[in-house]
C-alpha cells in the first residue's frame, strides 16, 4: 500500500507514518497479533514510522480506543524527528534485534533501548511465552539485564521460540526507559493454525437430554477437549463425534489439532446444568433467526451468553417483547428462577422496561409472580454510558409448579439521544435457570 500510494502521487518516498491496530478480541485467535506483526515488518520500508498503541487501549472490547491524544503526540514525534530533523524526539519503542539460546532459556537483544528496558507488569503476566519443539507455548518468567531480556519456564527445558504480546488482546508490558512500548513480535516462523471449534447444543429426543456436539471449521480435523477448565492439547481427550453429556457444572475447552500441532484458537463454554434444561418452550413472539442461540432450546441448554452479543448464546428480539412459557414436564419444586439480559447500547441492544416471572400448575392460571422494574430511566434524553452489561433477574418461589412464564417488555425504539433514535430496539435474553 505504501509503495502504491507513493507511485500514484509521484512524489518519491514521501514520509508515511501510521498507527498499529489496538488490541481487540477478534473471533479467531492471534489474527490481530499477526496483523500487528505485519505492520511492524512494514517498518523496513524507507521513510516510514509506526505508533504502537498496546499501552493506551483502555477497554480492549472497544475497537476504537478513546485515547487519541497520545496517538496524535506520538505521530507528531515521528514527523518532528523523521521529517523536520528534531533529533531529541524519541519515536521508537524497543525493537527485537537478535536472540540466542542461553542454558534453559532464550536471551533477547533489542535496539532502541540504550537507556535500558523495564517490565511494567500490572497484571501478573509479562506477555512473554516460550515453547520447545512441540510448539506448545506456556507463560514465561522474565528477567532484564542491560539491553536484553532473558525468558524461561520451568515447563520448557529445551526452549526453541519466544513470543511477546502475541494474542489479540495483549497489552504492552515491555518498555524502554523513555516510556515507549515494544510491539508484538516472535522469534519463530512457524505457520499458524487458527481453525476454530464450534459447540452446538443438541436435543436428544430419546433420552430428553441436551448433548454438546463439537464441530471444526476444518473438515476432518481432529478435536481434543477437556471438561475441567484446563487447556486441551493434542494428547488430551479426543472428541469422537457422538456428543458430550454434561451432568454437573463443567467448562468445555476444545481445540483443533492438525498433524499433531494445536490450533491457536481454543473454544471455551461453561455448562451449568439445572432443572429446566431441555424443557419445552413456547414463544409468543419469535426470536430473530440471526440471533437464535441455536434454536428453540437455546434458552435451556445450560450455556450462558457472554458480553459479546454475537457469541451464539443469546436469543434476540427486534422491536418485540420477550414472552415465553417453559414446560418442565411435571410438577417440580422450584426455589428460584433466573434469566439474563444483555445491554450493549452501541449495538442497539437494551435492557427491557420491566420483567415478570410467574408460575403455574396447569399452564392456564398463573400466580402473581415477581416483577422487576427500573432498568433504565427513559424519561428524558438517553445518557447511559456506552458499554456492555449483563443483568440477572432472579425470582424466589419455594413452591411446586410445572409451567414458568417470563415476560420482558421491549422499550420499543432506541430512545432520543441514542445514535439509532427511532429505530427498533433489541432485547437479548439467555438461559432460563430453574433451581
């Protein structure tokens, strides 16, 4: 792109200063890191400069970080230094120069670190990982000496490669003494496997149970998984394709393996079985086919939605109220009923006006139940801070019932002051938990 623009303008190698993308939780693992690495490599072109932003992100779920001032100042420093010759304006953070194996670790050497290096480790993680020939990276221990960084791990006795800040949401920890951060980098040139595993809850008609099917984006690839929250490797439990039955709380972690090497992407789902799982649901208004949570059993599959509205676990209702009736199949002692709602106002997803939860023995006459209000004050201009939030509505009963009715009133339209004012508002609901 740089070369193409320069050719089109015909002005030679004019200055080209650009901003590296900020951390963001892209769906596929490491794709953001791969792009940051590619942007770093573009520094080999003549008369260019790059601003690293991994230390000023703030909220990694916001694809447009709000700190523009620091970005502007760093770009200005590039112009002052590179174009106007103001030499004192330091522009570079540490850049990997070379590396060598040293005992059971690897030592990294850096340019633009004349005054030294420092690790700002506010999250108990350095951002460095290390691997042996098996290409399985683990968090590393880090120590600094002069202009070099020594990286090691008790779990890797014969290290081969080191990576730094090589995830989509990595934030900077390595700085020079001038306070500028290092970019994402790696010492290996191994090809990346980013194939994903998707989990599909499926209703077993015979046993009236929910099973969890694992499917890969690479046809025929092997899938390995764990149920205890540990990271699966290519020697973990192999998925045989017949569904996984979960009878107690568990976390399914799964990844693809190709020729014995693991994908960078790990799928993870928390399963929380409850009395309402696999119950029949009647909908007064249909859910959106774009946000179906897998279908009619999406609200009772034991999987709860995350802060990402598009994670596949939420059911969405555009402009309509949310109104369902749950049939437990028989009279059951109910202590508590809960349901989650998502607010992501940047995506036109709002909490409901109010929520009602009622129970019944016959599905005709219901008790007065519980009502929940005051999710928003919409009496004036909408001023709620943009962001993502999950609200759990819980109703206590301690009674026997077979049917549960839940009604959530949609605010209808995006309110005045919202960028989508007048457009249809969404309700996103997930997992009716019966205890």
